[in-house]
């Protein structure tokens, strides 16, 4: 009896196992039953740089959540690339294999957080050339611009175009545009942050040559001026007016230009002097030294006696009021020289005005020397 019970029990278990396996197969096949997958979160690296025409890549990655079974090997292939200005995801592919090399990736619930690859615009500055001309009814064109800030990437070149072409008198900006191409001629302008700094274009109303007068006099302590001027060539527009002030002035002996302040205003009262090309031919103002003629006196004194200070006199010419003349003669310098006869020459002189300024250059001193005799 026991034998029959054991056989029955074994048979029942076999049937139950068979039924269970069949049932499991059906559930798995129909999707009604799933294995619990391991959660795995992977993040790829981020990177950025200024545009230089080369690819930006970042092979970095790391697991931020979950782990891989010890019997499995994780392979992450990061494939993201960015060359042009802009942003893209640093995408990757993930494969998990077991020790026999079989792909077991489906045993994991894998999530990838993509890093960002960003290419930034490179800054460039271009500056156009300035220029000027006298108005003649045609456009002023200066089609030249230079790279003044930053640098292009290897093999690239730029073209400046669409320059301003002003015609009417006035101040204008030499505006322009820039196009950049790579070595193959592809337009890569959008990869740059470009600043265009325009030079100044000036179209002038006319060309004037203005002259001022020349004058001279002997030093008399008052300023020398000459207010005469002339527009030697060219003309001012009939709707414009001039305001002229001759500023040249000289008081002390010497020479200076007879300078002028020449301004032109339009009908609205706006100063448009800069819109004329003006050349000046300046006269000269000359103040010559005032002439004084002096004579040193004949002096006789014992050689051991003190020098005589008042040993000269004015013969011709006149000091201006307030001016003083101090003369140092050789007799005054002689001291206790040996007895003998000597020329009494002027060693030095100093002239000062009433404010005690040295104005010696404003006088020319001419001397008729006497003699001094030193006796025993």
C-alpha cells in the first residue's frame, strides 16, 4: 500500500511540475509575466568650447544609479559630436554581456541622461578704413576693412563687402558687412559673433587756402598783432557764414606765426568748419630787440682802491618806462689788479621790467669802451 502511495505522490508531483512549466512558458510568451529588471542610470559627459572648425567630443560617462552584476560586463560607446555653433546631445549606446559574451542588455532597465556638447560663437572685430574728399557729386568709396580683433580658424578667410557710398557733404560712417568661408568655400559666418567698427567718411564742401598778414616792430612792451587775413583760394557756400579771429600775438622779442581761428556756420547756426578742407599760409610776427648804445667811462684810480660802480653811461636809445639796466664792466671785476692801463669793456648786462622779469633778450646793447688806469 505504501508503495502505491509513493508512486502516486511522485506522479502527481511530476504532473504538477509539467503543468507549472507549461503555464510559465505561456505566461512569458504572452507577456503576462516579466522578470524584474535591474535599474541602471548612466550619464554621458558635457563639454563646450569656442568655434574653431574642429569637432567637439567628450567620451566621459559614469553610472549615477544602479549597478551591473559581477558576472556581467558593461560597455558604453559615447558617440556625440558637435562641429558647428550650437548644442547637441552627447548620445551613447550601451551593451551588457555575460561571461560567455552573450548580450544580456534586456535584463536591465537602462536610462541614459545625455550630456550637452556646445560650440560657442567666436568673437571677431573688423574695422573699415576712414577717408575724405572734397564734394564733386560722386560717391566716396573706401572698400577696405581689416581684422582688428580675434582670429579666424585654420584655413578660413573673410570677405568684406557692401561698403557705404556717401555722395553728399557731411560726416558718414564707412559701414560694411563681412562673410567668412572655410577652406572649401562653405559659408561659416554664423559660427562667429562679428562686430563691424566703421571708419569715418568725410565729404567736405570745399577746399580753402587762408592767409594771414606779416608784421614787425621794435620791442616797445606792447603786443604786436595784425588782423588782416585773406581767402587766397576756394570759396565758402553762399548759405554759410564765417567767423574769423586772428589770434597771433607777440610782445617780447622773437618770432611767431600769425595764427587765426577760422570758423564756418551753416544757415541753422551749426558749426561746419570740419566739413571744409582748410590750409593755412600764416604770416610771421616779429619783434626785434630795442637798441641801446652805452659808453664805459675812462677811470683812473689806485690799484689798491675799491672799484668804481657807476662807470658807464647811456649814449643813445631809451629804456621803456619801468625797465632797468644793470651793467657789469671789466673795471668792476678788476679788483686789486696790477697797475696798468686796460680796456673798460662790458662783461655782462641784465635788463628787467617793473615786475622784475628778465627781459635782456628784448634789448640789444652796443658799447663804446673806455679805459681804466690803475696807478701805484
